[in-house]
């Protein structure tokens, strides 16, 4: 979750670490950002392209 917040893919979520190492994740109103939506779209298209390429490779003897 921390990586998603740091990279700007989600918003409305905080990551707090105490001095003794405990992590608290306060959630106010979590939402995906435009950057997060773009990431999902790009990866979805890449996955589809990989599936098509795999199917073509399987058809070639």
C-alpha cells in the first residue's frame, strides 16, 4: 500500500510509522488517481497483447 501511495497511484490513504516500527494506515477517502487509472489501462493492454502473442506463438509449429 505504501508503494502505491508513494508512486501517486492512490490518494486518501496515509502511511505513518512510529518510532518503535509499528505502521498505521489511516484511510479517509481512498480513491485511485488519474496516474493509477493510466497504469491500470496500460498494463491491461500489455497483458492482452502478451496473451495474443502467446496464442500466435502456440499456433506456429
